[in-house]
């Protein structure tokens, strides 16, 4: 009888605490305690979430354990929240596992004054290195020569591009933050890349940790490994910072770390400064975390789409041959003269859909959105899948169609619903760098190689769902186009 009483008590308390309040967005019925955790197909969470919008509308709610989540779907609802009502929707929720490791420092996970200062600094430094006096353009083109050599060594035989592309793209972030690249075979580099790869894989346990942080903190499991991996990554960056401090010369600031050290000096004595070495380490990890896997995943989708649609690959190559030729590398200035290639890159990003559920946001006050009331502190998922495949915005949402980005005269146009970098105040701060990398790497690959599947193998567009949506590992052949 006592047990029955306890069960009834827990269920009643759960019902009273967690019932949907009047005016709150509707959504699927939730189980006691666990909520809607089992409503979703976790292998394809982004698709499950998009499908639920068909039943409950563009703004609906779910309960993940004890946490209410509002999912925003379609271009209109997502941009109304992130752009039109951006002041209320731009904070990040607390994520216990990340808070325990990163302490809310840096750009991605911070809020308020810390976020504003760190974001402004990172944006202006990226602008300086990306496009200013110290443009990364020549370095990206030079990095291509290394990856081209690596790929040519396979002499058209099948290889797995996963690690090669990851190394190439990570080196661009290394150049930006450390001021130098690594040889792909360098032991330190290999160790760092392995740690990053592992840190992405383990994130499933984030769900459990967030639901029961006090308990999980004491228990062994993959979350403890996740902590260890991130501490090792911090140590790796700490060593680079130490080295930079020894060689630091304010009259010759070479990279992101040098600039940051300069900022620490300049803001000494200012009470509201958030610039210090721990925050520097986190900002560096943010740039790796946000800027490496994303761009390399997009390039790995690019190869797959090109082998799946060889006629599109041929048309891109023909355009590159006629505008750039073979005797010089591409340049960002060529983009305007390559509308078809540009359209293909955009369509790869749309269909690749590599940050399928965006990063989570949270309401920082009680808000009204599209007739609903959402209290302060509710986690918001601005579902990018539902925007990039929104039937109201795209002619053929589920077909790879570069025509989405071309007008009747064949000129490049960008529909407003193209928001793979999100929108509003939290808009990806590496968008310009990512766009430059994607353009220069993709055109260079198309200029030098023709990609195809190994004989007898059909391209499969399967993905692995996580924070990023990456193609499952595959092998590919790259035939040099010119000796
Ligand atoms: C945030 C996409 C490349 C740095 C984001 C967000 C998305 C995104 C969807 C979340 C925005 C939001 O919360 O509303 C992408 C895609 C990329 C890419 C699709 C490549 C194809 C990069 C690169 C960098 C970078 C190259 C830097 C080197 C960041 C940072 C944030 C962010 C620091 C956090 C911004 C903040 O919280 O204020 N990105 N990103 N990203 N991205 Fe990117």
C-alpha cells in the first residue's frame, strides 16, 4: 500500500508540475517523468520533429524529461522568433554537462555581457584574418595543394575522404588561431584530431546527464570520458597559449591567440572585462568545435552529391574550365562569374542540412509568439531542417536542384529561406569564413579531380544524426583531370 501511495504521489506531483499551461503551444501527449523522450526516433530526430509539425502546427511543445522544449518550424516561425523577436530568443539554455566542463565561458555557450564581449571580439578578429590585410585566402589555396597531393597519391583508387578532409579543414582553424598548420602525419595533430572526433561521438550521454545531473556527476560512464577528452583538448590549447606568450610581440600580432593576449593586456584594470586566459582557451575550442566539423561535413556531402549526380559535376567543371581554366587557382572574386557552381554549393548546403536542429536557444523573458505564451526559461529548438525543406519556400524541397538558386536568366539568387547558418543575433559568426572555404575548396576540387564511386558501388546518402548531420563513412575515387 505504501509503494502504491508513493507511485500515485509521484505521478500526481509530476502531472501538477508539468501540465501544459493555458496558452502554451500544443504538442504530443507526454509520459510521466520521462516526457516525450520516446516520442522521437533518435536516429532521425530532426525528421521526427519536422513531421510532428504536420500534426501540431509550426509552434509546438514537448517535454524532454523535466524540461519543456518549444520546437519552431518553417521559415516564418523560425525567423519571427530569431529575427523579429530576437531580443527574447537569443540566449542559450544551461546544459549541465557542458556547464560542468566549460563553465559558460567563450562564445557558443555564454550569455549576457560575456557573450557580447567575446562575440564582438571573435567577429572582428575573424574579419581581419578572413578578409582584411591578413586574408586566409592564400592559405586556403595552399592547404588545397597539400590535400590534392594526398588524394593524388591514391591514383584514382578508392579511399575514405573522412579523415583527409577533416585534417584539411582543421588546418585552416589552426592557421587562424595558432598561426601555423600541421603536417597531416604530425603526432600532436593526429592526437588532437582524434580527441575532437571522440568529443563529437560521445554526446549522446548529454541527454541523460542533463536530465539527472546530480546523479550522473557521481556515476562512471561515457560522460566521464567526455570530460577527460575535453580537459585534454584544453591542455593542448593551453600549451599553444604558453608558447604564444613567450613569443608575444604587440607590434606583430600573428593570429587569434596573439590578438586575444593583446586584448587581455588592454583590458587590464577594467572591471567589466571578460578577457582572461581560461576564456581564451574556450574561445579557441569554440572556433574548432563550430568551425571544423561543420565545414568538413559539408565538403564530404559535396563529394557524395557530385558522384550521385555526375551530370551536375560535369556542368560545374565546364563552367570552371571556361571561367578560370587550368593555369591558375580559383579566387573569391571568381564567384560572381560562376553562378552555376555557386548555386550547386548552396544546394549542397541546403540538402546536406548539416546543423539539422540548429543550436538550442532559450527564452529570456515571457513571450508571445504566434498566439501562444511561452514563459521565460523554455528551451527553444529553431528547427533548421523544417526551413531548408519547407514546402512553402522551395520548388522541389526533397530533390537536389541547383535551380533553387538560379533565376530565369541563369543568374545566382539566394532565397530568404536559405538559413543553414541560422539567423538573428546568434547567427553563425564564421559564416563568411565558411563560405570562403567552401567556395575555394569546392572549386579547387572540381578543377583538379573528377569524383566517382568505386566500380560496382552505388552512392548512398545515409547520415549519422548528431549536432551535425554527417554522411556515413564511404569510399570514393578521385581521378585527376589533368596530369
Ligand atoms: C554558430 C552553422 C561554420 C563559428 C552556428 C550556428 C549554426 C552554424 C546553425 C547556430 C546559430 C544559432 O544558435 O542560432 C554553421 C555552418 C558552418 C559553420 C553550417 C559551415 C558550413 C563555422 C565556422 C566558424 C563558426 C567556420 C568559425 C571559425 C560559430 C560560432 C557560433 C556558431 C562561434 C556560435 C555563435 C554564438 O553563439 O553567438 N554556426 N557554422 N561556424 N558558429 Fe557556425
